[in-house]
């Protein structure tokens, strides 16, 4: 709720800072060279026949402006569930195949409090990432991926066009920087992950295009758009700390999603910021990669 | 060095592409009387679909409306006062699909039927329906004395299942003709139109056109999309004469239904001109949370004529005072006469 109203979290400043910092990582590591080591020893990434999975719940805020439904901004609490897993790519050394599944839901209200909107988004983000930097306490992976978002936004007060289907499928780039921090002999893995969809498809009805025309007369051409960074920008980032507590590793973190597009005379932006808590598990892969 | 350049390029690219989302900011004015007035005027200016048509019909000038109403807005005016001024401004559009919803009231313009004779009285209708009429799917129906079927359909908002239509048409299978009375039906789901019309055609029929605004200018419209209705080939259909009864209370989906049926050869529209409502409505909100409904998409008849101000009947009939006094519905009687004359041709 607090995040939903905070200007910093709901402007482009945060994603810009994020991209700038992530892009600067190679510069920093180039400036401070260190000897290479094996990831298995570090233990931040999965070794062969092993995968690292994390399940987490999140709570925070969402901020949405969808001009197809309303010219006003809606804000509210956001709840999410996410599942993330990563394992080594068997066919190629130095490659990893993480994927991320996330569901976020938010009941929102207009600033004046008398309009309601509900949002539900499902994301699936598999990627294939190469290990680019490998140091004793630091790793950086990055590579191509797929971004799939399916969801909807429902405005309670609208009569003939009450909801907006969200469908975004795109080729993306993903990356993760991980650093092992040791506090009183306890290894804490700090992870920073970003996903940026680049080229693909986005469903967004043009200005004025009505449900009746789309779904009854079949005029769908005005709702399908080629998405590229000139008309759609999305940045998903997760910053987390995996902390050993007893026999398990607890994940605490932050997840931010900044999604905006300007297509067919309709502008839409949905920002969500949530705090995460979850559990991380290392699982041995026994048969056929399962 | 080469690594340096690559990294700097990546950084600049990241920063430049993010400038696109920086454009996506709320453009809604402040929640003040002036802000709400500006938001309403501008949103209607960009989204309402009948400015050009109404300028030609009765000289509507939306810019002149702004100049006339703006001086009535002040910072210290009450919500009730603001609501009254905004409703008055919207009434300049003479559109029953334009409403302002607030906790104070629902702003409306119902002049499309309030200013005309009702031409429909339930106590007169009950003389024809009796008490043993059938009910199904929102239809109330009866067979009249001269073996003419009579259906009263009062509302397009309910779900009209095929089974109800089959049941009704089967009930009328031995009748000479059919009267479909949609008087004072204020509209509802547009999808119900096709369900009914499809029972009265033998081949696909081009019933009309629809387009939408594709930009903020008053003349920014998409190409017309054709509205075809397919016959309900796997359902019971009717090919005998049909009289559609209309009055000024026929609005929105009912208006379109009358327009569609009027284009069919065995159909005659009898009664008063329909009330209109030829635009598909949509909604937006003002900074203070009031909701506005407006006509977003014009629907045209099969000859590409506007139906926003109603559909003229084939036979114009009003309920006469003498018939009213005798408990006779002049419009139903005219329909019975037309069906019998159609059969005798």
C-alpha cells in the first residue's frame, strides 16, 4: 500500500536506475579482477544433477493507469505468489536454464476512493543464461529468454467495456547477479535478477475499439500490436537475500514490475512493488531431468 | 577498452528505451470544480461519436458549449452545483446514452420519450394478453382472436435462450402472422438482436454498419464494419408476415432491432418513431470519481443512415383518444389489419 503511493516506486526513476546499475556490473568486475573458481564450491548456483527452487509469497502495492478503461490512476494492495527454479543446462557447459512463474493480484481504488478496479496477472519467464562472470563470491549470468504475461484488469463501473485482457508474449533478455555475503560464518546469498522483454506481441484494443466489434464482428486487427521498446517497456526485477535459518534457507526480498505501453492511442502502465518471503530448496535431479 | 565501449553502449541503450514509459503519466486534471469541468468537456470532445452528425442536425457546437458553461464554474461551488452545471452541459448532446453518475443523482436526458405521446399503456395491452399468456426468456406471448400471434418483449437485458424462441415460435406455428411488440423497451444486450432477427431470415442479411472513433478529432473514425446476421439454420424460423410495434420508448438495442427488422421484406414497423440511441455506449471517470457514460460507436442502418434519432415506422399510428377510452390499442389493431391485408395480397 505504501509502495503503491510512493512516487519513487511508481515513476520511471527506479527502472532506469535498475538498468543503469545492472549494466554497470561488468565495469565494476572488470575494475576489480579476481581469480576464477568453480561455482559448485561457491554454492550459489546449482551443480550438475541439482536444481535450486524457491517459493515465495509477496505483499506490497500496485499502481495502474489503463486509458482504455479509465483516464484515472488506480492504486491498491498487491499480493503475489512466485515460483522460481534454476538448473544447469545439460547440453552446454556454463549455461543455466532458470524459469520464473508469478501470479500477482490487486484490488485497487481511484484516488478519491469511489471507483474500483481488480487486476490479475500471470507471468511465465523461462530463459537460457550463460555464465559470464565467475568469481569466488560473485557470479553473473545473462542470456535470452521468453516473456509470457496473461491477465486482465476489470473496472467495476464500466458498462460495455468493463475489462481489458492482457496478453504479452515476447523474446526477452534476463540476467542475474549473485554475491555471497558471509556474516558470522553464515553464508547469505544476495541475488539481483532482471527480465526485460524486447520484441513480441501485445494485445491492446485501439482507442475507441469496442468489445462488440472485436468479439462479435471479429474486428481483431485493431487489438494486436507488434511490441518493441519503442512502444512497450517492461522491466521485472527481484532483489533477494537467501539466509540460512536452521536447516532451511529463507528468502527475503523485493520484487518490482514496471510495465508500460503506448499503442493505438491507448496508454497503459502497471507498476507493482512487493516484499517477498519464501523458502529456497536444493533438489537432486534423479531421472530424466525430473 | 573494447569492453568499456560495449558496456557504455549497453548503459546508454537501457536509459534511452526507458524514456518511452516516462511519457505514460496521468493526464487527468486536479479534483477541483474547474478540473472536473475541463476533464468532462475534453474527454467528451475526444470520445463522443456524434458531434459531426449533431452539428448538421441541430447545430451543436461543442466549443461554443464550453464558452457558454465555463463561466458558471467557480472554485467555491458545491458538488450539487457542479453536478447541475455538468448535467446541463451534457444535455446539450440530446443523447439518452449520456449519463453522469454520482452519489447525488444520475444525470440523464430522457427527452427522447418524455416529450412525446407514450403510445403504450399496460392496461390496454392487458386486454390482448389476458391473464393466461405464456412467459419465457423475457417474452410474454398469446394468440389473439383472429389467429395472430402476439409477443411482448419488454427488455433486451435478459439472456434470451434459443429454447425460449423455439417454444414461442412453435406455439405460433398455426398462426397467420406475428406481432412483436417492443414498445417501451429501453434496450439491453445487443447480442439478443441477432438471436431474434436470425429467426426471420432465410439467408445472411446485411443489417447495418458500425465504426469507432480512432482518434480524438470529431471526424476521426475507423472504416465501417459490416453487421451481417446469419439465419438460425438449425432452429425454428418464421417466414410469415411480422408486424413490429414501436414507440418513442424503443431505445438503444431496441432501436437497432427495429432498424434491422425493418429491412426484411415480410416485416412492417407500425406505431411511432423509435426513441433512438444509435451509439454503443462506453464509460470514463472524472477526477472526483463521478462516472460518465457516452456514445462511443455509431451504428448505422443497412443504407448507412444514422439511427441516433430513431427509426421511422412504415405505418405511423398513434393511440387515439377514442380507442383509449374504449380500451382498444390502436397500434395493435393496426398491426392485425396489416397482417390480414398482407395475407390477402
